[in-house]
C-alpha cells in the first residue's frame, strides 16, 4: 500500500481529515465475518451470474457492455482484498486493472467506444483504490491522459443533461490526482466539470421537491409525458433532478465544488441538501425514499439499494471535506440499517427496493417506474447487486482517517486494525468492540517506539454521557463532538471508550415513532408465511392482524446477547391497521380501536425482511 496520505493542495479548500491508503485498515470481528461471507458468496459468484462484470467485460478487453456494474464490482473486490489480506483476490483484481490500463486509446479515452461518461468516472474511482493499494504510477499516467482527453472533448462536446448529473466520480478522481501530482492542468478540467455539471448546490438551496413527486405528476401522467416529449422536456428534467439516487450522488458533486472554490454557498450546500432531503423524504433506515423518484416520508414508500449506496459514498467523501464530520452519524445508521437490510439475512441475495414497514415481500406493482420484482430478494438485478458489493468494503475502509495534525480520526467503531506511520513510529491500533450492538470500545496502541500524536474520537450525537478512560483517568466527552486525546503514547497503552446507548423514540411520519439505540433502528417482526412459486421466487407475507402500537407509559429495555441486541417493550394490537394495495397502510394517527396488550420484542431493522419499524403510540 501507499505509505502516505494526500491532503488538499492549494488552492483547494482543506478538510480536517483525509482517507488512509487502502490496506491501512484491516477488518476484524463481525465486519470481517461479513466481508468473508460476501467474498465467498456473492462476490465470487458475480461473474457467473453476470458475465459482463468479469473478464468478458469490454473494460477488460472482452465484448460485453458493462456500464457501472463491472467498475463497482472491481472497486469492491480491490477494497475487500485489502481489508481481508486476501492475496488471491488482490492479484485477480489487479490483473483486471492492468487490462483497463492496456485498453486506453491514443487519445486518452478508455472502455468501449460508446461507454458512458458516468461509467468511466466509476472506473476511475476503482483505479484510485488500486493506486492507493499499490502506488503503481502507471495508474497516475493513465488518469492524467484521460484528464487531457476530457479537457479537449468537453470543449467540443459539452456534457449532456444526463451526463451532467454524474460528474461526482470523475471530479473525485481528479481531485485525488491533483493532490498526488500537483499538476495545475487538472484544475482547469475540474472547473469545466463544475461548470458543465448539474448545479446541485442551487438545487439543494431551493429544493423544490418537498412533497412526494407523485403529487406533482402521477405515474400514468409521467409515463405519457416521457413518451411524448423531448429529452429537454419537464418530465425528463423531473426524472433526472428528482431521482433519489441522483440527489444522493449529487451531495458528492456539491462537496467537491466546495473543495474547488471554498465559497460559503458551496460549503453549506451538502449539509443543507442532506437536511432538506431527510426532513421531507427521510426513511427509518437512514436513507432517502425514492422509487426511484422522491417519495415522501410514508413508511411504505420505497428506498432503492442504489440510492443507499450513492448516499453512503457521498457521506464517506464528506468526512474528508471541509466541515464534513456532520456525515458520520447518518453514515453509521445508513450502513447498519438500510444497506444491511438490502441483503437477505443469509447474504445470498439482494433486494432492489425496501420499505420501513414491509409486511410483504412479493411480486407486486408497488413502486412507480419500477418493475413488479423490485421488492423481491433475488439475483436478477445486476445494478443493485454490483453497487452493494462495493458498499461494505468502502465503509469498512473509511472508518479511520488521517488528521491534518498528524493523528488519526475514528469515524466509526467496528472491530478492525489500523496500521500507519505517525511521528516517526510504526503505529498499530487494535480496535475491539461489538459495535453497533454495544458502545464499549477498547483501543490498544502498538508502537515501534514511544511517540506523541493525537487520536480524534467521534462521539455520536446519541452518546450522552460518553467517557474515555486511559491509565486511570476518566475523560468526559460531549455527544455530537470530537474528543481529541493528544499525548505521549507507549506500546501497549489501552484506551477504553464508552458510548452509552440509551433507547430513544424518534418522531416520524404522522406522529408515529421509530425506535433507536445507538446507530441501530429496531423493528417488530409480525408472524408471517413463506411461499415459493413455481418459478422459484420466494414471497413473504405477514399474517392478518399484524398491526402493533407501542405504549407510551412502558419503558423500553435492551438485552445484549451473544447474537446481538434486542429490545423489550409493551404494546397493543391494532386490528384496524392493515394493507393498502400490496403494502402496509400508513400508521394510524390515533388508535381508536385497541386490541389486547402484548409484550413486544424488537430486533435490529436489518434482521428480518418482514418488519414494522414505524409505530403509532398509545
């Protein structure tokens, strides 16, 4: 791996933190188990399921068009190999990178002749990971040649309206390339991309989509409009600018504009955009509803797996941008709830669109502009599967960052080992935890020699009463801040971080509440039936009378077990709460007809595909 990290060069606006090289963080504990399961399961099967993601892809010298799918899988494989220390996967992935490099044309372009601008940007992101792992300068030469190609190409053929929505990956790679090489010509390419790209900053500032898009134009009207108008018409504009995945990706573009300009408008835009999307379209799982267009806060609206992955990538990038630490709390919630739930509990299939109150997983026409199979767990949707295969390794690699004061920053606390060189010493941090089930974290410092450097520890906004203990000293920490411990460290020093996880009721749609403990959201699992059709598709359906309301006057208690954590609550059945079409109806605002009082066990949101996670109160 590289032995140094690259912060923003002048004139770019500096962030407080920067990503560590791939390989600096290795996964341990449950995170490692998850990555191993994905490595031996879906990742190893991906090429047989979708040949266009492997050696037959046009990216790697084959004949099959691949789009973003092969790039997503390659990035996931590269990062997974570094997190697991998997040499076989590393060699195979780097061979594919070599094929991409050798396929570059004289003019600097690469991939299939008709490959999209967005897909080339995603492949650049994979090559950045490969360079971070190897320090292979051929990749820098490759990217520099492509930047020169872009400079010439964009002067003669500016980005189309669709291409303009997807400048973030190319800009991210360009900023990285400039920080490594310092070549000023890259800045002019980045400026062109900013000028021709969609103006997400203004979109987040005005944010016209504060209600579900379907209230403006229903599904049938939208389809008629799309069929009858040109690409520059209103319906096509709506399809681009109100798409949840595009808006989640756009947070990256807006943040990178702030890095380029340092202007207050750009600097404020990601936080403003995220807050407005959360307020109007926020989902219990930490994502943004959209099926695929923005769909409001109703708990039966869909959340696409692709938008979850785009939002995760944007929040990870924000960590290294000016004032980007705001992203860490939502990133944790998003990954441990939404992204985790997009995989089947056995990690053998994926779900393109999920719901917070999901009482059926079945073949139904639930979501506008999406197929009837979008709610099923399957291996039919390559776009969803390939995006998800990159999500967990990206998150695991971004848990720790380098700080500008030559220290380390903990953005999250899954078990891992961090290796880097600080203050002239080889540093090894062993992080032991059961996070996110528990807030007790032990960090053991290993050093080649005694050294002084700071550790910056994120204290989540939910961790009220957090403390850090070292050598008998108890250091209080304020929730929602960063605790900095700057001291002379010795080999074997231990730091015990306690992040209290109290159970909270979070307000949601129509006075309903979700239940949170730390970064986890919790759900009731109604009794349900499983059926398998003649086509092999599995459907799940909650039995009649699934509705539950939680009692205000009964405290919730947590029970940590070897398998994780569950919550115990009191509730009442709500006989009148049932279905609307193929989905759960909205939670009743007032429960006029109550059934029997029952003890309710709540499990983590991602533990069951059949769930109620937004409840009325009685």
